């Protein structure tokens, strides 16, 4: 709770929950990028399959974010689970592919022999993972012993190493190998052992306060100092694959001594890579001042490949090889210091707004790179840009067209050519829901002239375009305030717009959220009247009649129906919170609550055809679920095929 309080921004825990979503999405994309390169698949297909399973799990969990918004503790634990799975898999993959260990030996030798200057990023890695890389120690890896130390590190017996160094062929069989300790993430991280293995041995204090302080200090050290919990080893593995390929290309044609090793084992890339590394280490072992066979040139070429790959600015290194920032003020880094609640000076606001609108309108897809960074920097400096309206598009004629009049930055992000669910989420955390200039749509009576007022809110525009994910994000973030809010001029709700534009999945989502299908638009049309497909119109009408018949018979008027729907929605929310609060007790006692057969039937019906949040991967080697999240049960989203 102390950490949660420290992370709060102007919008409280909402920003923290949003950051957990962002982090999980980032991990998913990193996994997908690695799978796409095939670097892990070539080395170890089973590990590649587990990576894909993890990415799929994160993707499925995004459908349950409506629960995490209401319960930031759940959001944090879910992110923690994804984070630990990612770190654990990356650590295991580095060992499986063997590149990490052999590269450490080559880098160490090139530095010691003066072919390469120290690279801080790689030095830090060797310091943290030294015991994993070097056997018996890093100090033993020196001229005359580089090759021998590598062979010992890959589990060869000393006698077998001596034979290999003499050039003898090793016989097949396990007698040449000695099983040594295998290092995992749990050997490097006390936080991992505490959260995943429930190992409290490192928390030796007298009071709860001192225990919490100790845990916080350990975690802080591992994230921001040793960076064991933030270093992206999967990205490093991908980079090492490229470095090894480059070494093979550069050194293969350079000298016969390298070419022979590679050509004899060209059928398998890994053997080729191992051959190059072993020859390099043997050359470095026997290096003389006058060289031989062009040996110094080969070492210089190898050093140049490493230098090109890893010598860059600290900022670039931090961005490429770490999955958490180097400083703990995560909210401030993402959303800036300026509060949307205060008023900033008008620093060319009109000009900046026009520039950003033009950027969004002319973008062919979501903003990326420098364009996205520029937009965020401008909005963080002046959040009032989010309440500006483009007068050129804010007309009655434009607003009633299919585009809905994309007159704000929020409209463009939600429904324009640059529509982007992540940018929408970011703008929400910057306060756009309070700043948006279309809040008049919520008012039944608008006293000023409507001619110059926009017809549609951003959520309406997203519904017209059929962007279900964006509609869902906006509704969930504002506690479904605009679920039944009509447009200003045409009085069409989100359900009207979904049916009018043929978006069946979106309608099903809105129905599940509790959208009112009886409300009429400005021309007196019900939701079912908006459908061009006669069969779909009949299905919607039949569902509407069926779902309201019993309540109508009991209450006799539409207002009571809406009150009943609201009561049921609030009751469901309360029950959901109660369920979440009971989870830790359930996971400890392992005595599930008794439920009536009627309630079981309801739950079973609601779960039909749905995928619940998985409890872990199918490979026990990579199972890392936090014990705090174990047993956590969230209500899966009911089937959304009720209207079509």
C-alpha cells in the first residue's frame, strides 16, 4: 500500500491501473516480435511455443480490464504475474540457447586483451550474471585459459576439457559431462522468490513495518540498481542472435582458419556460431605480439562487431534493453507534472492544436516514434489542448455525417485515421474525459445555440466507426456514464449508432454493458429500427421484448425498467467487489463457498463459449504465477451473442 500511494498522480489510482495495462501490452508485443524473428524457435522450439502461450495469455487478460479498473490491486497483481513470467522465460531461454554464456566469455577476452574498451551495459550484465556465465570464476578466464574456462562452463568434466584442449576427439556419451548447478531467476532475485515461491527467508525483522521496509528496499534495489527485475533478457537474446550471425559473416571470409570451422558445420547455424566462438577464444589464448594467420585482425573484426552492436548512448540502451524505467516516478514520466485541473498560460495553443490535428488527420495509422512523442510532449505541457475544438469541422452538416465531426484530438484518436486504443487510454489519463468539449450531450436542456456545438462525443464517433475496443475503454474509464448518452442533434445512442452502421459485435458488447434498447432517437426510431437487415432487426426486437417483458409486467412503466436495470448493475458491481475481496481467503483455506444449484446453472450459462483467464502455461518449467494471484478468480465475460 505504501508503494501504491507513492505512485499516485492527479487522477489517483486510475493512472496506476492504466500503467499496468500499458506494461502488459508492451510485454506481449516484445514476445510477438521475438517469435516473429524465429531466433528462439531455431534454437529451442519448445521455448518458442511457451513464449507464444504467454503472449496469448496476456492478450486474453485484456478482456478483463474492466475488473482491474475497479480494483487496482487486481491490476497490479495481474501485471506482476505477466512481468515475472516474462522475466523467467527470458532467463531460461538465454540458458537454452547458450549464446549468453559464450558471448560473455568472448567479450571478457576481447576486453582483457585490449581489443575492446569496457561497455558499461555489458559490464553490468557480467557482474550480475558472473556466476551463471563463468566456471569456476571470471578471474579464471585469462590468456591461456579462455577456451578451457568456456568448456568448463558448458558442463564438461575437467578430464574431458583437458582432452579437448589437446585436440582429442571426445567419445559420445554422458561420461564427458558433469552436472553443475543451473542458475535461474530465483537465484538472482529475492523479490521473485518472495512473490512466486513464497520464500520469506530474506525478511528477518521484528515488526511488520520493518518487514515491509525491507521488502521495498530489496525490490527497489533489484529494479533500479542491479536491474535484475527490469533487464530485458529476451531482447538481449535477439540481439545476440544478430551479433553471432554478423560474426559468422564477417569472419568466415576473412581467414581460412575460421572458414574451415564454419564450412564443416554449415548445416546448423548454432554449430557454426559455436565454432567461431571457440576458434576466437583459442586465438586469444595463444595470441602473440607478432600475431599469426592474421589473428590480431580477426580479433579486431570481432571487437568491431560487438562495438557496433552495443556502443550507444545510455538513453538508447535504457529504451532498448530494459522493460522498466531507471527512475521510480513512473506516473510523472508518463503523464508529466502539469495537472489538467489547473490552467496553463496560452503558449501558442491555437497553433499547436492545429499542428497536432493536422498530424492526426494525415496519419496513415496510429502515430509512432517521434510523432507520438511530440504529441504527448505538447499535451503534457498543456493539457488544455484536449478541450480545444476545430471550428472547421464543428458544423451541423459535418457532425451528422458518418464521421461524426472529428473536431478534437480525442475524436481523432478515437475514430480518425490515426485511431489508437493506447493513445485513447493515455488521453483519458491526461484528463480528457473531464476536458472534452462535448459534455453538453449529457444535458437534456442546452440553453445556448446548438448550431455551433458538436453533435457527437468521441465515444459516439468510435461507435460509428465500429472500434469496439476504443468504445469499451472510454465507457469503462468513465464508469459507463455515456452508455445511453445520445448525440446532440440526432439523439442517437451508442446502440443506435452500432446498429445503424452494422457493427454487430459492438452492439453485443453494449447490450452486455446494459445499454437501453428501448430509447428512441430524434426521429422516434428504436434501436431495432436502425437495422437495414430485416432478420437482424427482428432478432433485436425479439431480444428487447423478451428481456423487458417480465419487468414491464411487474412495474408497468419504462422509468421503472431503467431504475431496475441500474439497481441490478450496481448490485452486480457490489457482488463483484465482494468476490474480489474474498479471493485471498479462498486461496489460503481452499474451501470454496457453497453455491446454490440455481446460481451454478447461471454461472455455467454465462460461461458458455468463453475462455477464462489461464492459471499458467502448460510447461512446468515456465510456471511462475505469483502466490498472491494464485486462486484469484474473476468473472469471465458472458457470451455476447444475444442479439444476433
